[in-house]
């Protein structure tokens, strides 16, 4: 899913194989708008948006991320549909640690192409998630979400960044098990691991 071929094998890295095994499901495609390494400017922008020292700093980084995401959607929205298929609804990966709105939700709501179809569908589930721990019950449809309305609904899952993909794929799995047809995952950034640890999707 991460698209990185290792020694001529199919483009599925260790993290993707582990996540698929933990979920007991094939993974959905992951599309990222950019990649970063810890400490570079894109990483600082994502961290600053989430953990900046003041509301003003966080708002500045949010504006930069929203502007970049909107530009990417304008330039590549058609390619995204080609890779994932069309979707009716965009939903976000809930935060597993932060109260209130997930950082991804605030980004989606700033981009008209995504905000118009944004619905909150998921909340935290019963199981624990981590970078190398995916779980079918890590997320669950929110109370009040019409399960019948999810049946066959084409959904694009959005997250601000992916490292191993465990959380985003767990969100996709929760929706799929509830009857939705998850067409793919879109993330603003993907963390590039050190060369000795090739994980991504």
C-alpha cells in the first residue's frame, strides 16, 4: 500500500503486512500529498499545527497546511479519484489522545472540495491503537450515525499524517465492518522512516 518495492517484491512494506494481518482485511489504498522526514520543514509544519506553543502559531501552521492541501486538491483531485474511485463522503481519523475535534477535522473543514462532503462518522473504540498496533475495534461509528445509511456508502478517510498507517487503516476497517465502502485514505503527509525501517502506508 505504501508503494515501496523491497528487493523486487510487491510494493507492500513490513508495516502494511503487519497492519493487514492484525486487521484480518486487505488494506485500502493510501494517497499522500507529500512526504517528510522528522525535523524537516514539512514535519515542523505538521507538529507546529498540532503542538505549537501558542494559538497564533498553531493558526499560522493550520493556514499553511490548508493552503497546501487546497492547492493539491485543485492540481491532483482528478488523479485522486482515478486512484481511489469516486466518494460521496469524507470522514476523518479521530484522535486517539486529544479531546475535542481531531486535528484532521480542522484541516478538512478549511478545504472546500473536502468540507462540502465532510461528515463525522467515527469515534474512539474499545481497543488500543499504536503505530504498530492496528485493531478492528480501535474506532467505532459514533452514536447517532445511521448504520443503514453507511451500507455501501463510498467514503474517503482523511488523516493529517501517516507513519505506519495503523490508525488510518483501523478507521477504514471500522467503517468497512459497519457496511461502508472505503475507497481510500488521503493524508497530508507520510513520515519517511530511516532506510533500515521501511514503513509508510
